[in-house]
C-alpha cells in the first residue's frame, strides 16, 4: 500500500488554517505566503477531516491504494484578477 | 341556409371579475395575493376559478411582498402569473417590481387605485398611483403601465397585459380605479380564439449555448421554465449576458440599455390609445380610466353645442404615448387633462407640450368622480 | 477521500471566478460543500434542483453551484421558493438564507412557510450577524454580544431558530454546524427528503464581522468553540449543567403533506366530483 497523497491548491487556499489546526497528524502548516502547505504528508491517515472542512475546496487527499491523480479545477483563476473576498457589499 | 350563430355567453360582471375572465383567457394559471379593498374580488374570484383551470394554482400569501415573490417564482417556473392589490399593498410590492424588471420576469400586477395617500379612502376611486406605477421601484428600469375604462376593457386590457408581459419579458401593471373595478356591466364572455394570446419564447438551442440575458435582435432573450434543462442564474444584481453579477461599466450599460430598448423599439405595439373625434379637434381631452367615460360624454355634448372637441383615451400610460399626444397638442388650442389626483399624467402631457398649446388640468381628490359636466365646463 | 473535493468540483460552475468570494475561514463555503454532497447523495439530477437564495454573504452561494439558481431580494427567498414549488412541485426547492435574511427581514415569510408547510427546504446559515453589510446585529445575535449597531452589547434577546420554527409548525427542524460537517450532510439530506417545510440551521462562523468583535482570536478559534459547545441533542438532554452548550441534531420530525400536495389532492377531488356529476 502506497502512502496517501495530500494536495493543496494554492490558488484556492486562503490560509484560514482550519486544516492545519484540526489535522490529527499535523500534515499542514500555513506558510508565510498565507497558503497552507503539506509538510508531513507521510503521516496522513486519511481520516477524512480536511476535505469537507476546507471552506474553499482547496485540499485533496488521495488515498494510497489508488493511483488517482489530483483533478485540478478546470479554470484556475488568475490571482491578479481576483482579490479574494473583496466585493461590493450590497 | 346558414347555421345559426352560436349565441355567446353573457354575464353581468364587475370590472374586477372581468379582469379574472381576461386573465384566464390569456392563459393565467397562477395567482398569489393578499386581500385589499377595492381589489379583493379579483383574488376571491381567482380562488374559485383556478382550482378548475388545468394546472391552476392559487395561494394567499402573508403580505403583498410575499405575493409578488410567489408570482415571480411561479413565472420563473414557466407560469403566466398575476397578483392584484390596491394602495398600501402596491407600495409594499415596489421592491419586487424592480426585481422582476431587473430579472426580466413576466408578470401582471393589477392595481385598483383607491383614493388618497396611506390608508386614504379605501372604498373611493383615485388615480394617485400613476407616477408610482412608473417610478415606484428604485433605479432606472423599464415598465409597462396599462389602464382600462370600463368592464369590457378590463377583459381586453388584462389579456393585453399578459401578452405584453410575455412578449417583452417585463412586469406589466394594469391600473384600474375603484369605479371601473366595482361597476357591473353586461359583457360577452371571452371565448377561445377571441384574443390573440402570446406566450414567452423558450430557447431552442442546446442548454450549453443558452445565455439568459443575451443581446438578441428583439432585445428580448428567450426564457425557459426553471427545471427544463437550462440551468442558469437569476439575480437582481446587475448581471452579464450569462446572468452572473457584474460591475464592469460596459456590461452594466449594455444590460440597462437593452432593457430599455426592448420596450422602446416596440412603441407602436405597446402604446394603445383610442381617438374619439380628434381629427379636427380644437379642444382635446386626454383621459384614462373612469374619467375617460365622463370625458366621452362631455366631448359628445360639446360637439352638440358646436365646439370641435375630441378625446384621446390612453390605454397605455407608460411608456407614455407621446407619438399620439404630441400631434394633437400641435393642432389644438386647448388640451384638458382631467384626473383623480393632484396632477400626475398631466405632468407627462406638459412635458410633451413644448409650447404648442394651453394645457389645463382638472383635479379631483375628494373621493368623488369627475363628472361630464365638470369637464364640459372647461371645454365648451 | 479525494472524491469529496472532486465531487464538489463537479457541481461548481466553472465559468465563475474562484476562490469563493468569502473571507478566509468563513463557514459558508463548508455549508456549500454540505449542500452539494447531500443533493448528490440523494441522487437528484441537477436540472431538478432549485437554489433560491436571499441577499447576504450566504446568498452568494447560489451563483457558484450548477443548479437552477435564483438570487432574490433580502429576506424574500422563501416567497419566491413558494411560488416555484406551487408552480412545479416536481422540483426540489432549497432556500439558502442568512440569519438576518431568514429571521429578521424575512421572519414573517419564514413562520408562514412553516405554518403552511410548503415543500421547501430552508437552509439558514446562522453566523449571528449581518456579515455582508459589515457586522450589525441580527435577530440571532446573542444577548450581550457586540456588533457595530450594539457596540455596548446586545440588549435584546435572540431568537431560538429551532423553537420558533417548531412552534410555527414545520415538518422538520434541525440544527448542525460546519464543524460537525458529516452530521450536517445527513441533516440536510434528511430535510430535503422529508415532505413539507423543513428547516436546517447551520451554525457557521463569521470571524470577520462577529468573531473579531466578540473575543475570538481567529476563525479557527470559532471552529474550536463549535466543537466544544455543540453536542447531539440526545446527549444534551441528559446534561445536568447545560450552560454554554448547544444541542445539534433533528428536533422535529412531523408527518405532513406539503401544501403543493394538498393542493393537488384538492384539485383531484374536485375533478372527481365534477366527473361523477356528469
Ligand atoms: C431591503 C434590504 N434592506 C437591507 C439590505 C442590506 N443588506 C444586505 S445583506 C444584509 C444582511 C445580511 O445578513 P445575513 O442575512 O445574516 O447574511 P450574512 O451576510 O450574514 O450571510 C443587509 C441588511 C438589502 N440588501 N435589502
Ligand atoms: S482549510 Fe483550506 S483554505 Fe484553509 S488553510 Fe487549509 S487548505 Fe487553505
Ligand atoms: S485526511 Fe486527516 S490526517 Fe490526512 S491530512 Fe486530512 S486531516 Fe490530516
Ligand atoms: S463577512 Fe462573515 S459571513 Fe461574510 S464572507 Fe466574511 S466571514 Fe463570511
Ligand atoms: Mg448572518
């Protein structure tokens, strides 16, 4: 059995730290750039917490026994075009 | 020998009941409302009739805001839907009228005008909601406002209201007054085929090509019922051709301009008036609703007295039928605008009158009708 | 677990800009995920699902999902949802609203939708605050909590959404949180499947407009608070000291036909009577 793979899409991650705070195996850390990064992939036990709890659908855990490749979002946004969470409030 | 003409069904109906006949003849299958005098008979009549109409649905909502919401929802789901109200209820509906205009949701709203502001004169006639019908909802938006002067016209103009709503994907307001709504007259009931009935165009292209707010030749994009396989977004925010919010200046401008253009391009179809002896008129009365009935008699009497008087009955109030009014103003020495308000449609007449003639108003706000003799005094 | 995120991606509108418009750590995105998973679990075709949203940060959810979506006016989502459901009872209609949306400006519509049991699911994203307009109190802001319009602390008491909706007569009432997300998925799926009016209150942190002003140091802290204070209603009821605790789970399960069904039955009865008489 291969080990689990954990992927963060930096374009969608907002660095809220939920994954890092609650992962039982401390797989994530939020970096200086305000993005989560995978720092301890081999420890992942595929507990199922991080994917449904990431508010921005930015984490993907690929269990070891499969050979799936991550599916990136079809249209990764241009970060220059879209500052997160800044829209006119009606 | 010719077959005897089938005798038409006749009925002795209130204006309000005639509205229901018109609505059903036009294919209305959904009504949501909240009771208020003097429009309530429309709702009660719908409650009786709709359960027997194929696919008919009726619901009494908790207020007029909710009524408009339900009508908008039903229309998005593909129904021809309407509501009716008066005075305070009309004020409550304004936000949703704006939403319907912005989202281009067809619907018919009948507002039976009563007297006065606020609770005012619930059982008396008025025409004080004319400007509100045009500009009651905030922001620039196109709207169609119609009126009717007698019971047969209540049928006819309700059918027209539905046809315009469907053709132009627009909310249409039919303004009646308490007199017209509560007058009982004998009318021939509409039979299938009496009226041309128009239903909104639905898209024929594959769903992935469909753009709900696309610029089209007519300016009116086709509209599928929700749930028919075209999944799209509807929002009251300013939106792009796909229906998603936008604040890009060019997209904002394009949306608003198209929404106005889709009405403006069809003035000829939309602006309905009736000319009564205006061809040679030196005095012209411009009237709508129950006042038009008094005016009709006044003009007849003026003619008998030797005055070349004429009458222009406005059945479309907005977009204001300038193309009909202006030529008359150019050629008459006096225009008289009698209304049951402090002067609302006369503002439009004065706006169009660029010094051509004298515009005189007759304004009555005491809950009583304007009588023929009151008008006759001004014109003869 | 990769299928969770991949599944969400299948339901997102790819012509929309991502990431979501929400602030970092905003629970609204998690509710969006929950909504998608529950609809998927029920096997509902996208074409048959209508999301009717109000105005607020919560209302912004509608634009992102590839269902039939209607973003209405502030507080009025349920009225439009009612019209849609009465017009086409085959559709699954879900109204997504904020706490202000559903219980302040739209409170009247909510109790009436519950009373008449129209077959609509109300998903209320309760963050105890007006998020979108920048942090004013709502009808669910707890007594004593701070907001820009009660800078001295809220003097009014808050609605208990569950009790209010129960009293109004809803077929189903439940509460979940974005921390207890698996449970939230299940609550939503249950609510969507039950006839009549069903309300799901989802507690969702708004650090930006609520947490910051009320002693939380981060969005994560608010999730920790949800974890620590919310427990299943069955366990909650056995507690001796309930201070600071909130029950989650399903509170009301009533067996009623939706209004749209009662309407159809009435029509059928009328038609039968007419047919019989002829
Ligand atoms: C009629 C009306 N009044 C006020 C507003 C301004 N407004 C927009 S969103 C909002 C409150 C949103 O709070 P809530 O419903 O709790 O949603 P949240 O943003 O917290 O998700 C208000 C007051 C409006 N859009 N329409
Ligand atoms: S939970 Fe998601 S958005 Fe938040 S830090 Fe982790 S990956 Fe980024
Ligand atoms: S699946 Fe569980 S163990 Fe693996 S990274 Fe996610 S939270 Fe950590
Ligand atoms: S203001 Fe609050 S509710 Fe709105 S996006 Fe930010 S965190 Fe979410
Ligand atoms: Mg809120």
